[in-house]
């Protein structure tokens, strides 16, 4: 019987959950769900100086917001240091590792010599075959792996293919530092083994680590997990992803008004493909996801594509769900606090009525908020948009006064009835409907663009519309 699939996402809590980490977590989650397995979460917090509780909270929060659920309890690597030391000492006892008493000065001299000679192997094996009973009392020894000196270390990578390193170029890596703390290389191998991880799916910046980790697996006689190293995400110009390209934390995308399902959909298509399909439900992603669909070349981040997908999700979202999302994005929106203060049963009902028109025009939740600000505007409206100011000429203000009188006659206040009254008024005034609708839009919203103007009339209600028209009409 084959072992059940177990993947893991193992971030270092030295900062936010960046967008590449979000994609790695998603790929691990999808592969585990596809095969009925588990995805575990391990916080690699062995770097005590740089690891912070705030970063851990940001990672957990980012994963939850993205909708990526892990199985079981979160594992904290630092808490397992005693187990890591136990394995290093086991290798020492078996003659597969050794104490190294090289001083910092000796190690620096070795590195400089190797670089001067163009050698990739920086440690010269000074203590590899020394008598362990010949310690240096003034140096706390490290424990180094007695790595093979000849032959090859090979990884059959599910994305990169067969990757080969010549052992003569690989150092005897440190397993345990002089202060007794385990190194990243050792901790990862021990944790993956003890957590029964079957598939390691991570960025290809870890590919060189795979060679070193395989040597530890081999020394311990443990099975090596299936390895898949995903090409990193680049900017639109093909260069390394920077903040201006989108190398931001997942929390930044939430603040910019992206919907979790849309960001998931965008991330899954960064470096993975399934024919020409662009839009996936979560279940479709799970059903379709295979490692063979991951390409070997770096994916390019494209904000325009992300916005397009986000707009699709907004347009196809349930209106009531969008009202909830609207409220959740307010802390990040300009003027959000003022809108929050005005949210009540009446304005929520208006927002819900307006949502079909609002969501057609918005690519982000922030745009949705901006589009809805006419609902929450204080009277008299502050009209600052230059195009809108230009519409309200003395002539159009007179027109608005007459239009208000015509609309005041409408008692059954619906979009259809107000439109019929406006059309009749325009015809009687010898104007096209646009000549009436645009001043009306500016008077009611303060802008030259909005959802359909007669939908706006229906959303605001009869008295509010008549009052706003009175504010802008010539006396």
C-alpha cells in the first residue's frame, strides 16, 4: 500500500505571508486535497533573532483569508530542537558525522582560499578524519555531516526533472552549531520525516537545499519525499519580483480590495495551467491540479490580469455577500470610517438595491466602495470633480428645478416610472434624454459616472432625490 499523501507549507516567520508563499501554500493544499491527503503547517522559527509573533500571526491570518485550511495542529520547529539534536548525535555515534573545532578565523581563511581558486566547496574537511579525542578546549565544536566525497547526489524532481550534483563540490554541512542549536538543513529533514511528509512542493530557490537534505536522508537511511521545485514568480518585465511588481504580503492584496477566491484563482494560474481555462471554482482547481501542469519557466505577475479576474468574481458574487465584503473592506478604504458610521438598516438596504449596478463597474472592492459613496454622501453634495462642476451651468441648474417639479409628480417611485417622467420632460423641453440625465446624475451623485441613473433614483428614494435636486437647482 502506498502512504497517504502528506504535503506541508513551512514558512519562516520573519515577515508577512508574501504572494509567492501564498502560491506555494495553495499548490500544497490543492495537491493534498486532490489526492485525499493532508496539508500540514510548520512554522520554521529557528531563527530566533528574526522570528516574531507578529509575523506568525500575519502568516496564519493570511492563509485563513485566502481560504487555505491546514490539517492538524501547527508545528513550531524551534520547539522540536531537542529532537533535532538527538538525530545529530545519533549520526555522530554512527560515525556518519563528526565534531568540527575549526575556529571562525580558520573557516574564513578556508572560504577565501576556495573562492580565490574558484572552488564551490568552501570547507576543506579539516576535522573530518581527526581523532575525536583531540578536542580544542577553547572552541565549542559544531557537528558536521560526513558527506560522500565521490559520486553524485541526484534528485528526481517532479517539476525540474533529474537534477545532479557532483559530491566533490558539496561541503560537509553543519548539522548542529557550536551553541547546540540545529541548522535549518537538519531541522527540515527531521521534521519532514517525523511528520510523514510524502511530497515537498516549494520554490526552486530551495533546489540546492534538496541536494544537501538528500545527503542527510541517505545518512539516516530514511526515504526521501517526492520533490517538486516551482519556478519563482517574476515581474512583468521578467526581472525578479519587487514590491512595485507585486511582491507584497497577502494582507496588502486584501487592503487593495481583492477577493480571496479571485486571488486564489489568479495564483493557481501563475506557473500552472490546465488547457486554456482561466476561471476555476475551488473544486475545479482541486480536480484539475497535477504537478505535471507546472511549467519550468518563471511565471510573470500581471496586475491587469489579476484585476480582470477580480472583476469577474465581483460581478458573479451574490449581492448580499458583496454587502458583507463591502463592510469588511471599509477599514482599508479612503473615507471608510465615515461610511462605517453611516451604516444602518436603511443604508444597507440601499446598498443591497444598488449592488447589481455597482458590481458591474468595479474591478476591486475599493472601487465598489467608491462607486457607492453617493449613498452615504452628506447634503448638500460637495461637487469637486471638474467634469461634474462643468455640467452644472446656470442653464442646467434652471433645468434641474423644472425636472424636480416633473419628478415630484411621481408617487410610485421606481426606476421605470422615474425614467418615463424624465423622458417625457426631455421630449417636452426639446432635449435628448442625455441632456437631462447627465445634469440629474451630477445633482444626485456629484459625479459624471455612476450606475444607471434611474437605478440611482430608485436606490436613494423619492424624498432624498427631491432634496438633492433642490440643493443644486436654481432658485
